[in-house]
C-alpha cells in the first residue's frame, strides 16, 4: 500500500472499514475489517435439479475478500483494497 498520497503527497495511514450500528455488530476490532467485498460467482439456478447439477460440476462460487484501506492524513483521500480472502 502506498506511503505517499497520489493526490497531494501527504502521509498515508492504514486502516480498516467499520460498520457501527448494523444489526449483530459487536465491538469492532481495529485489526479485523468489518466490511467484505464479494466477487460474485455463477448464480445458482432456482430449479432444484439444475442447482444440484451445478454443484456437481464445481462451478465457481462467490469469493469474499476483506476490505482494507489507506487514508491521506492531509487531504482525506481514501484508497480501498480487497486482496485478503475473508
């Protein structure tokens, strides 16, 4: 992750996203991201027989990733990254 802001050259500080107030959200841990980006896989058929066949064929499923980011301490520019699997 970058050390200097691409907009103003200021110092970038690492952080994670949080979603306070959501149903079921407890105390947030600053080391563990609270939001997740999901790269969608092949949609499952609503037909039970076809859905079962899809499972047997090993079609790709959804892939969730933790969201991390960096923020410029001077101008507030924010960059988000989603490279760590959830």
